[in-house]
């Protein structure tokens, strides 16, 4: 308790009222003098009095000292609770941190503190969870003085009695005496209540340490956001912009959940803070899904799970707009639980690909293993199934930071892989000229180079679990063309057809070769059968649109027939079988009437 009136003037939001002890207090003292056995039933639900002296710890967690009451109707006031004849039955809290999960009903908590001697330092009540909508603190001491504070994250930041990212309330505990504290809390989010009694020096020290550590932490996340953004500007690959938005949304969520956002960014917009939690979570999960689709290439490797992940992305997009129509108390639990199954699915995919020795999948798995542990503990804490708010928030932060660092390294590895592939293709092009692996008539690769590349691309496809497709192309009625127009004209047609087919290929990894006579072959790495069909149709139309006259053809112009094969067919077990299937389909397309494709 303060030693003079000047000390009390420092507590601006506290209302102190001196009054004589009413008759009911004398009655209470008389009752307390009765044998304990007569009152055992009535006081069994009350927490023990917390006793302080000059040797007490600077930070004392409040757990079993607390009693609580769930105000189902939400109508009780301070006067109802504190009245001497109040019939409110408080329940004693266990030795765990008070945590009531997602419950929008108001809760009343109370505890008593007795200073057994004069204390050298001020004491503060702290609630180190900054997302309680309404926090009302009432106190009265043994001298009949009372005070109250009203704050919460649904009120402007300036309403807080002490400027801090979480809730801090000064208590009058300097002098010998007893004080009884009542707390009313109500929120639409998680009702997590890490209450502690701390000294001023402890509060100042922990505040400085938190600012230092969190400043370094959020600075590191900010560096990773800009690092990956500049990588995107240099490479222009959408995977990076997905990841940049993902990191930014997660960083924003952590800044707001730590209380710094309300303190420094939007101190006068409490409603925005609450709804922005939902928005940040949704944006993070939307771009996590998009990033994972690109990074793990789920569309080609796991089409069914790809559809499921895309469905979850759509669900998150819908949830993002729901705060406009649905109360947050229904959305908060959903956004705490829904990320876990999605991350588990992505981890299963990366685990399977890791077993298949996919390097990038191993990096993804390692990154999300840390994050999943953090998200899981954080969700348990919000649901009231795990006590420590410090550990929950710390594990989430560690998981996120390790995730960001590992995946950034993974993206760097991806750049190196692309660079290697680029160098490989350059070397391949150089060898093409150096070893004279080009067909001199048509200007495309010859049969020898085709055989080498087909075997190499097949091995790479098996190693990376990526699709590989093959086209076999034949110029229709070419013998008749030679007989009619002569071999010189025939050679010119082969050259024009080969160049037209080559123009239909847009990627440096795609390759066309003259297989023999009037036949050509096309290798399409990382292309499923659907993509190969699109390329084949384009080639078919391109050759026909050239309009080269051919009087002996049923189409009166030069056309081609194409057979398509892909290793996505389960009956294909070698590149020889892949080639054989393409050749069979070419034969079928010619039997079908030519100027067709078959697959």
C-alpha cells in the first residue's frame, strides 16, 4: 500500500474511496473466528491467500490462488460480486494457468494478496495475453479503499493504465495489509489468462528483454521477406511471390498476436485488430497452398491430393470474407484448427517424395516439421489444452523462423538447380554442334542424339518422378510425293516440315529429331499426356496450314500423322516401351486415315 497520498496520484485510472468498515466486515471477522470445520464446505472453493514479504519472488504466477465463476447470463456487476451477501459461488482454480478455451461468456476471477510487511517495490498484476476483448479489474484493500481499471483490445490502446503490449495493472501493495482483486474478462477469441504478480524492476527488465528479442526476431523475418521479394524481381517466377506473401502474412500475424501491432500500428482501431487476425491467417494459408502446389509440383505427382489442397485454398478464400457476416467467436476456433490437417497433408506428400530422394521435398519436410510442432502447441494453448502461453508463442515463433530460413534455402537450391539445368542444356547444345549430332538435311538432331537424349530423359524422369512424353511423326504419302515431284522437292519439304515442327516447341528442354526417312521424333520432358496432345494438335495444324501442294494426297496438301505416348501409362516400364507405344499409335493414326493423332 502507498505510504502517502502522492503515491496514489500516480495511478490515474484508479478510483480510491476511503470509507469506514461496514458492519458486515465485523460480522465476517466474527464468523472467521468460528471453528474451521463449520465453514469447510463454504470456503473449500476459495483459493489460498498469496502472502508477500521482502523475500518474495519478483514474478509470481497466479494459478491455485485464483477462484473463478462463469457468468452465464453476463449480467453480474462488480457490486453484485463484491457484496457481502453475494450468493455467487466461485470455483477454485487448479494448479494450471487459467485457460477456458474458446468461450464467449464472461468470467469473473478473484484472488487475495496479503503483504506481511512493508514492501520496497511496487507490484503489478500482468495478463500476458493481449487479445482479451474486455478486461475489468476491481480491487479493495483492508483499509476500505477501492479502485478499478477498464481496458481490453476492443478499447483504444490509450485506455490501458500502463503502456505495455499486454495488460498491466498497478496494485497498492507497498504497505503491510491485504488487498482483494476481482477480474472480469470477456472475449470472442481464446480465453487464455496467464496472470502474474510482478515487481516494477521485473516488469521493466522483462519488457526490455522482450523488445530486444522480438525486435531481432521480426527484423529477421522482414529481411527474409525482402530477400525473397528481390529474388522474385530477378527471376520472375511465381513461386517466389507466393512465398513472399506467405511470409508477410505470417509476420503480420505474429506482430499483431504479440501485441506490438495494436501498440505501434493501429492503437485506435481495436476492431480492425481482431478481424485482421482472421484475414492474416487466411492469406497465409491461401498462399501456403499455392506455394506448395508449385514447389512440390502436386498437380503432376499427386493429382487427387492436389485437388484437395486447391479445395482447401478455396475454403480459406471464403473464410477470409466471413468476418463481415459471421461473429468472430465462431471463426476463431476454425482458424486455429483448420491449418493443422492442411500442413499434415503437405508433410505427407513431402515425406513420400523424400523417400524417393527428392531433395526439395526433404527441405520442405524439415521446414514444416518445426512449424507443425509450433502450430500444434499454439493451437492447443488457444483451445485451453496447454498451459504455457510463453512456450506456445515461443514454439510458434521458432517454428516460423526455422520454416522461413529452410524454405528460403530451398528456393536458393531451386535457383541452383535451374542454373545447373541451364548449363546442362547449354552444354548439350554445344555438344550437338561439336559432335555433329545434327541431321544435315533438316537442321534438327539426328537419330544418334535422339537415342542418347531419350535414355537420359527417361532416367531423369524416373529419378524425379516427373512425366515424360514422346511424339512419333510421319509425313503422309511422302513416297508418292517423291515419285511425283522428285527427290529434290522431297528434301525441301522435309526441311520445311522439320522447321515448322521445331517452331511448335516453346521450351529449351523439348527436342525434335529426325528418326529416319520421313519420320520425326519429339521428346517432351516434364509433360503429361494431356500436354503432349496439345503440342501434337498444334503441329498437325501448323503443317497443314503451310499449304504445300500434294496432288497424290487425299488432302491435296502435305500433312502429318502423329502417335503420342507418355510414361504416365502404368504399362510403360522402359524408354523402349515408351518408344514402341508411340510408334504403334503412329501406325494407328495412319490406319485411321492419316492427318490424325492417336494416343
